[in-house]
C-alpha cells in the first residue's frame, strides 16, 4: 500500500487548500471507478417483485428475493415502504424460506401471504404493526395465491387436490388426499398409469391432481371449503393462459369468478379453450360466463359490481393469439372488447376505483409500456413508457400508480407515478448500491433489413469500456417462444450484460414471430420455423458483420427453446459461426410431437404429423448431413416441454460425425436452469466454451 504523508506546517494556506482539494478529487475519482459486471453479480442482485398498494394508498408491500448460493436456494421476504417515498422500507417477514404473494386485508391492518417456512406452502396472516405471523391453513395439499373478500371475512386460495375426494367434507377429503399422496411418495412401487394426455407439465408430474379454489374464514374459525369441486381445474394449469391471480371475489362477497380450462379432460392437451365461470359461495351453483372456443381468463369485477372484465383470445388452438380486454355486463349479460383496435397483447390489468378506466401492461416494439383504456373502449392511451413495466396497481383514490420497472441495465425496482403517467419516481432502491459499482454500455436500439426486405428490430450490447477502434467477437442471440421478444429487461438467466462483460458484443434480434410488433408479424412464423424468420436473422447478422468493430472471423450464436431450435437449424444452413450453443432446443419434429405435453403448440405450429405432408419440412434432423459447427448442448432431465431426448439426439449426431461437441446435463432442472449452483455451472461452462472458440479480450475496470 502506498502511503501519502505531508506536513501542513510547511505549506502555505492557499497551497494547502489546493492540495487538499486535489486529494479529495483523486479520492472521488477512485470512488467513481466502475468495473465490468461479474458472474457473481448475478447472485448479488436482489429480485424485487409483486408491489401491492395498501387500501389507503399510504404503503406499498413488495417481495424481495435474495440468492443463498452456499445453500443452493433463494429466500423471499415481504417488505413495506411508504408510498410517498419519505420513509425507509421495513422488513415484514423474516423466515429462511419463501414468504411471498402479499395481499392486503381491506382494512389495511394485515397482509395474507404464502410461505413454506414449515415445510409445505400454507397461507399466513401478518399484522402490519409487527408480531408473529398467524398460520391460517394446514391443508395437506398445500395452499397458495391467497386473496381477500372485500368484507375481509374470507380468504380464497388454490390447492392441488385429488378430485375424487373433492365433494367430501374437508376433514375427510384432506385425510384421503394425504393418505393417497403418502402412498405415492413412500410406496415401494413408483409405477404410474396414465389414461389421458397432459399427465406431466413443464417440470412436474400432474399425478391426476386438479387445481381447486378453496375459501376459509380469515379469522381461522372454520375449515377450508372447496368451492370448485369436480374433475376439472379451476385455474389455468399453463402459465401461457395465466396473468396472475386468475380468480376474484365479487364486491358483495356472494360469488367468485374463476378461469377453468376445457373439458372433457382428455382434450386439454390439444385445446386452448378456457372459460370464465362464477360460483355462488352459498349454494355452490356455477354459471358459465363465456363460451368463446379460444382462451378467456383473469376475471376482475368492477368496484360497483356492474361489470366483469377479463382477457380473451379469438383463435382456438393458438396460444400466442392476441389477448383483448373484454367487459361483461352482468345485468345485460353482454360482452364487448375495449381494445379491438389495439394491436398488442393485454397482460395483467386493474380497474380504476371509480370503474371508469382500466390500466394494463402490453408490449410495444421491444419495450413494455403501461396503458389505460376507458370503459367506453377503443381509446387506449400510453401512460408510462421506457423499458419494461408491469405489476401495475392503482391507489384507492385513483390518483397514483405503482409498478415494477426494469431495463437491460437495472433489475426491477418499484416505481410510482400519477395516474396520468406523470411524476414517475423510483420508490425502492434495493440494488442501487450494487449497480453503482458496475460499468454498463447503454444498449443500442436499432433496425436491420431482412433478406426479404422487411425491417427487423434488434438490440446491440457492447462490452463495458468499449473501444470503437478495436475488433470484438460477436455472440448472436436468438430468443425462445418462438412467440416472444427480447425486451429491455433484466434477466436472472440469460442476461446479455454478463455475457458482454466477458468481452463480447451481444446482439439480440426480434425476427418474425416476435411479440409487440403487431399480431400479423407474430403469426408469420407458424408453419414456417426455418423460413422467413431465418432470412430475418441472417439480415440481422449481416448488419452486425458490417459494423467496423466486429471481427467476423470470431462469431458465435446461442439460444434456448425455439432459440435452441434455431441453433440446430443454423447447423444445417449456415457456416458463418465458429460455434453454436443450444439450450433445450428442438431437434426432431416427430419425437418432439410425441413427447411434449402441450400438444396444442405443436399442432398449431406444424400441424398433425399424419395429416400434414410438410410436418417436418423445417425439422433440423433432416439436414444433419450439413452439420459441421462445434456445438455446446445443454439439456435438462425435468424439461417436459422440450424433452431431454431432443438434446441427446443432437449430441449423438454430432459425436457420430466427429464434430467437436459437449453435452451439459442437469438432472434436477426443467426448461430453465434456476438453482444458483447450477446457474453458476451453466454460465461457467458456456463462457469457457466461448473463450475456446472466440478468444475474447476481457474488459478492464474504467471510470464513469
């Protein structure tokens, strides 16, 4: 360490002040020195989610999740903060496991939440003034997604039960559920018998359970009651059709609206039909509100009870069809769309307290603004723009909004704004101190020209301390979905900033099939997976190769899910990349169709294999004779969306052909790699592989 010493008695006052100022400036400069993002920063970032206004609008509850890498897990807790920003956040729960999904009681005195602090997920109620949380449920099949009735006497929640016991009294049905589950978990024989599809989903076996809605007295004086008994689910089992809490109490507390998937059950694997139902909480009588053969969901009552708003698609069988915001007049029993002329997907929404307006989030050209629409309809107005916004809430007086805001350069934080979108302010600052240390380059928002002449949006993220006089290797990303988009958001999995910090320029394209660019653009990938979208991507690649800072001899491509498919398509159709990285990618359309769970997806995208003679026209396996590019393959045992055999087939093909290849296999992960220790291995394996083929120059620390 270098020590600076001086004797002030021999320095004139003016010179002393000058020296002191210079020293302070030097220290300030050191304090402003920033560094490139490290892999460890991925685990240092705290994840802020689910902001919720208190009934009086004075407080906001939110969830903060931290990574506990030594124990290979995450821990979530609930915090509250004054909504005016004039106070520090206060931690409300402090268990070593997950406390999440906070929902305020109507009187604002307590918060219901779900927690697995005792081993299984149950509903708890926490007094906002402090003290220990009270455990409300002890149901053997677990409980989650608690919401309050408006008179605060009742809480509804979701539990996955064996439907054959659901019409029995609670004590009896719960005992039978526990007995059957224990026998499955602890029996010597682990065999399963299936007689219908959708027997497993994403990363779990369904085991013939159904997601039912229960209600329970909020004071704990009474047993839970299954208000949606029977063979069917009462909430969507696929996240594709869910926007959050897919059920709601009527203002008078007499009924509950919910979203049910199609019946008969055997058709649920290939139908996207979901309908809105209501159930009378006294008599149990059900009423079907919608009969649309496509998907309806996310019902929400207006505060006066006159209307029931919900989201709806139009085309049966198409999971990526446009979601419109619909309003059902409960008295007249009529339905109309409020967003018929709005060419984007309405996601989660919330009524204004006076029932005259609704707020929602929806994508627009690689960002996600907040929007409003009046009850009159077709007057959608953008109110908050810039990057990605969601989880919007409205204050009880209708004058303020809260929402989660995130971007490529900052993880989500809670923000507030006036209901007209003005006075946007950051409310939480959970990650500010960490991000103040990290040097990012601002993402470049640009457009490229497809090989067919269309304009395609893309992002370019350069390494920190970028030097335009140097040549950099390129990593070319392709997103999943395929109906999805690269938006300006912070990712805990595929994060372009940490890749760029390895010394790469990272490009993220939004080709045909991407959402947020109009429904026609989204539609144009179906039955054409390797057609126009490939031309779009090659046009984007051409633009990158024209940049003077790109070393075209050092380029790689990477992608997951559909992006992984495109890596396999690249294998047979281009030799421009030094290496490819395939994460959970489709290899053979036939084996994919026969082993995936949501059959409706494959049938919409490619048709039925016995009916469509061109079913496998764009299947990568047909072009294996052209494979020649070194390839890292990542695939996971519990991925039931794109099953493990897809990655294994690719690996076998490459190995048999003598092409340099490596298979990274996670036995305890599904479609995504979520566990912290696994994520670290995932990143390190990828970066080591890329380094071997692209030989990047790691950025050095610089100044702000």
